[in-house]
């Protein structure tokens, strides 16, 4: 019979994690997140075919598994049980998404020190301009990466 032993992997190498320790401000609180392990990312990426309740559970567990400080864990658990606090699974999903974007180097928001797009070149079109509708929420962001 084949046997698998994980004790030999007690010391993780750099390639076993995705990203680096990342600090985010969540509702004004500085929160440090550890990089996701290979197993955590595999589990998160395998949720496509799962029911919504399972995807939420995995996302919440990943969020708490990435928190570097137990005080932050206590803080967010307390917020989730507070009926008057709007912090919940939706906000956790936003934070986990922001972490993944940060680690992958593909943030959805331009950093404040960015120079922006270069000016257009060539002739202007005479066609009417079509405006796209906004798909972004008008609410304030939950988390920000400094």
C-alpha cells in the first residue's frame, strides 16, 4: 500500500506560497495577511462547480486562515456575529479578491502614483462617442492596499 507523509514538508520553501505578506486597511484597521499556501489556492480555485454555500464557506475559511494576527481574527469573528455590523461574507470575498489581485500583480484599481495612459496619437474619429454604463459600486471600498 502506498503511504503519503506530510511531516517531511514541515519547512516550507518560497515556491509553496503565493504572494507575500500584505497589509490592507479594512474599515481603517491595518490588517496583515499571510500569503496563501499552494493547498489554500488549489482549494479556492476548485470551487467553480460547488454550491454557493460551499464557495462562501471556503472563502470565509481562507480569509481567517490568511490573517496573521489572532487579534484580527477575533475582531472579524466578533464583527460577523454582530447583527448591527454590515461586515460579512460579501466583504470577505472582496478582500480575498483584492489579495489575489495584489499577489498576481493584476490589481483592478490603478495605484495613486501611476502616470496613467499615454495621450492618444493619430486623427480623431468623427463617430459619436458611446458611453458605457458603470458596473462599479457607488459604495466606499471595504479594503485598500497601501
